[in-house]
């Protein structure tokens, strides 16, 4: 039982928290508001104090905390509601130290709401230890206080502490149960969450929906459907959770059937279904549903743009972005800009990227680290490495983060600037940044693309010895590529075999490419077999193996590979590149002579070949390709 007598204010605050779906981070103030913005009922006995309290709350909401403090200081007899309002105002404005100074004053008037507000202030700024100390000092705690601390632990990843506190909570309400179940679900402890869910004395729609979402996220979609069917009352969030579950588990048709059955749909309902289609590669169905939407927000547009980029339709992504910008009332966010810059990178569309850069510079996102990294990537892939470096040096001097460093290292890797990438890597570590898995992918790629084989192998050994970074397939592919360039094909193959795991085509493709360079037929054949198990229709694998046979003088085997390609109806897609000059895009395809300056271009190519011969480069003349197949 509580050690204080409940009053109307406490009851009203508790009711707000319950109706606020279990979020204890509410503004504790003493007044109700009507539509005209005038103070409603105040619980202060003195009408002058009530008016001042209303003014303090209003000014705090508007961010005018200094004006609110002035009103407070001029009050002859502020009551506990006044003190709570000013303390909460400071917290809302991010001034938790000022809030604590006021809270600790000798003449401060405090009740359980004031204490809970201060605890919540520390939690809001992730100062969980200070919140914990203050919570333990509370003379009186109510169910809101306990719920606030439970959620504080949960938000900071201390789920065991949250669970222990939940068990010690003397009086629990549905918010208490929902808070701990949500915490368990979010950290993947679905069995513990389900056990508590079954023990709940009463459940609300949030309880049921949390469990549905948790089971779906864990891949237990059929179990989630059972819970969904048992729900006594469903709201649109419940339906959205179930639709999301089916979509995430690649059961799109069931997701769509459920979507069509929904008694009402809100914007997230449409966005959820479109996201499901996009994530499962159903870009056409996503587009059809997108066009049916009665109203679209920035999430709708961004999801569709991202879908086109992921599907390799970067031009469509740029067109859709143009439509979005022209649409009334919809402004791009940082996620939109990241996706559309990726489209520019894929197309090497420098002018489009520059236009988007100008748009970003006029928004609140101009100093976003992730956007500056996306811009670095865009300029790098459009050939503007010096601009990319300038972006890094000028835009991030005061707040560089790991994403920015990774972006610049990847930019150097893209341009084969291995030494620059290594220098950047060393500088990053000197400044106290710890590299992650993405850093090493960029670094290893840079070494590989610039022929720094020994350095690359040394960095790979360093990565493996580190132990704190999970070695991914991208790292394995870089290692195999480095070994391939050094002619250490047997070593690379033995390394793959020791992994004893099924690897993707990128690793085996790197090995096959190395075999092609060094003419290793035996290992090349093994690598090709592994590749064809996963990608039997990949013409490039047949072609590379045929080239390996041809370079070793095994013409019969080379011809067999070509015959297999012909029987399967496979053709290697001819290489294609383009360059933008004077707002005009020039496209080139291997073997194509349709360009208006083709004669001059081929003349220059011949001159380049002669220069290559002078410095000792000898073309592989053993590859007699069919006329309709070109190697890029």
C-alpha cells in the first residue's frame, strides 16, 4: 500500500499514464487544458497560484524556461504543483542539472510526482545510475514511480534489473506488466515474455498487441495468429502488427489478405504492407499499392524510393523523388536523402547528386553524419574524390563519427587508393576511434584494389586476432581476393575449406577470378562447381571457367563450357559504362561502334594498348571468344 493519501492530482496523473499506453515520460503539471488553450481546473487552493502555475506550464511547453523561472521566483508562496512544473520544465528543455538544483533546495516542496519527474529526467538523458540512486531515496513511491524505473532499466538494456524490480513492485497495474513484457520482447526473450503474459491478471489491447508483435518478430507467426484470434478487442495497431509479422516471415499473400480484411486502415497500415512487398522483392505489387494510397507521407515515398534502389532501378527512384518533391506537404527526411543519394551513386549522376546536396544544405539534416557519409560516397562514385575528401575535412571537423571515417576509407577503396586508405585508417585509430567490421571491409578492399597484397593480409590477420569484431563473409571474400592476386590459390582454397560453412557466391567468385588470372584449372573447376550449385544460370561462371581452360590449352574443355552455355541459352551481358559531359550522358557497350566519335575512341584505345605493351603488360591472347560474348 502507498504511504501517502491519494489525491485528485495523483489519480489524474495515473489515469493519463494508463491512457498514454504505458509511457511514464509525461509532463507532470497541475492543470487541464481546454481547446482554447486556457487553464482548466487547477488543484491549487489559491487562485493566484493556480494562474501562475498555468503560466509556468505554458511557458515551459513553449521552451521559454527562463521566463517560467522568473514567474516562479516572483511567486510569494509557490505550492508543490508549482515546484513540480518548473522542475519538469527544466527537464523538458534538457537542463537536468538546473532541475536537480531546484529539486535539492532546502525550501523545495516535493511529493511523489515531483520525485518521479526527477527520476524520469535522469532516465530521459540515459543517466540510469543517478536515476537509480534517486529512486532508492524516495520517501514514498507509487505505481507510476515503479513503472518509471522499470522502463528506465529496460531502455538502457538492463532487462534483468527491470525484471527484478518488477517482481519487487508492491502494486502492479496493467502498465507495469506491459512495460516488462515489452522489454523482454525487444531483447528476444520471447519465452519469458509469453510466461508473464499468461500470468497477467488483466490485459488491455497493448498487452495483446505486444505479444503478437513479439511472436511475429521471433518467427513464430502461427502462434502470433492464435494470439491475434484470441484478442477480445483489436485496434488498427494490432492489425498492423499481424500484417507486419506475415510480411517479415515472407508470407506475403497472407499478409495482403489480412490487410484487405482490416476494418480500418491508417497510414502505417499502408506503409507496412508496401514495406513488406519491398523487402520481399515484390516491387511491382508495392508500386500498385502505393498508387492506391488515399494519402502518402514521407515514409510511403521513402519506402518506395528505397525499393527501386534495392531493385537496381535507380532511374525510377530519381523520378519518384522528383514527384515527391513536387507533391504538396511532403518533405524529404534524412532517410529519403540517403536512398536517393545511393541512386545517384549507382548511376554516377553527379549533376543530380549536386542538386540533392543543395537541397540538403537548406534543411536541418545538413550536419547529419550519416548524410555527409552518403554524400562522400556519392561524390566518390561519381569520380569526384577530391570533393569527397573536402566534404570529410570541412563538414565533419567537430563531430566526425565512425560512419564518416568508414565512408572516406570506402571512397579511397573505390578509387584504388590503398595507401591513402591505410593512412586514413591509422589516423582514425590515433584519434581514438575503434574500427568495426565495415571499416575492415573498406580497408581490405582498398588493399586488394591497389595491389597491396601483403598489407591486406596483415590487416586480415589483425582482424581475426582482434576477437571483438565478427568476421563476415565480406572479409572472407576480400581475403580470398588478396590471396588470388598473390597467386596463393591453394592457401585460399584451404582457408575456405577450414571454415566448414556454406559461403555465398562472393567468396567463391573471388577464388574463381584468381584462378582465371593465374590459370589454375583444378581449383578453378572446384570453385566453379560451388558457384553453379547456387547460381546455375550464371553465364559469367561458365565463361570464366572456359577462359581458364583456354589459357591452359585445354580447348576441348573450353568448348564444352561454351556448348553448355549455348544449350542453356545463356549469354554474358555485355559490359556497359557511361559518362556525363556537358549535361549529356554518353553510353558505351563492349564492341559497340555506334558512337559518333567511335573511330577516334578506338584509335586512342590502340594507342593505350601500345603504351601498355611498352611497360610490360601482355594481354591474354589465349582467350578466343565468340563474337557475341565480350569480357569487360
